[in-house]
C-alpha cells in the first residue's frame, strides 16, 4: 500500500524570538526540517515525502538543501493561510493509500511510532499519536473560576496523524472552521471516529527557546 507523509512547515520564529522561521533553525548544525525528513526516510525509505512551505520560503529551502547536501527526494508544495489550507494543498499531490501528517518541527518522532501509525491506519483509517498528561489540569470558566479536571481522561496530542487517503481527502472538502486545529478535528467533524495510539514524550514540538535547549540535549543523547 502506498504511503505518504505530509510534513507541515509553515511556522514562524515569533515564539522562538528569531527572524528565521523555526523549521529552518539549526539543531546540531542541521536545520530542524532536514532532521524531520531524515527521520521519516529512516523509518521507511518508501514513504513519499511532501513538504508544505510558505511560497516565499521555497527558494530559501532549496538553497538550504544545497548548502547542507540534503539529497532526500521530496516534493515541496506552497502552503496556505492556515495549517488546514496547507494540508489541503498537499493532498492534491496524494493518491490512494495512507497518508501521515506531521509537524515539521517534531524531528524526534521514532521509527516505531511512524510505522505503528501506518499499520494501525490500515485497519482504523484515522490514527492519532498521543501521550498521557503528566501535570494536573484546571479548567477556567467565564467568571474566571477554576476547577480540577481528572487528567486520566485527557491526552496530549502529537503527530504523526495518519489516515486513509480517501477519508482525509473527503474530510478536507468541508469549508474551513477555526475549530480545525489539527487533522483529527477535521476528520472527526466529518463523522469518523479517531483511534489513539501511544506516543513518545521525546517527540517534542520545537516552538520556544526552551524547546530548542531540550532538543539539543535529546540529539546529543542519541
């Protein structure tokens, strides 16, 4: 069965305090986005890789690949106004089979997690990686009052989120809503249930300077 991975890389450097978009920041001397590509290639060289980037950053990405001698085969697609629109653009280049959607700034996803997500998606069609909450959680109401929530019923959602291609394309035919924060929310609104699989706490999303410090430590520990 054909496998695709859409790597969404439309972030900015705002929360990182950098002018350079976070996906291009260096981790161990190599841009984060290249690390992410290499991770998927290592998990399964047959996965067809598709990156979404803002149109104005595509030329810079091409230059980075030359500079860092990154010869991994992949397709680059211009992103859209939101993550939803970027994924929708990328799906135009996907045919039948299975497709994983992954954050470009999650370079530490394991091969085991990637392969498990594809295996589970064969049967369940909509599979999302998640981990248990470690911290206590409180919910704030409109009056500003808070109450404790049982964290055992909550999960932190990660990527990859892996789907049957036909299902995901059908779900993305719906008009955009602000509540569509990830691909699972789009598919769920389309009427299909989501299957959760166990993720990995090392599969961090690098969005702040603190995350980058942790990422450097994880890289050195590999």
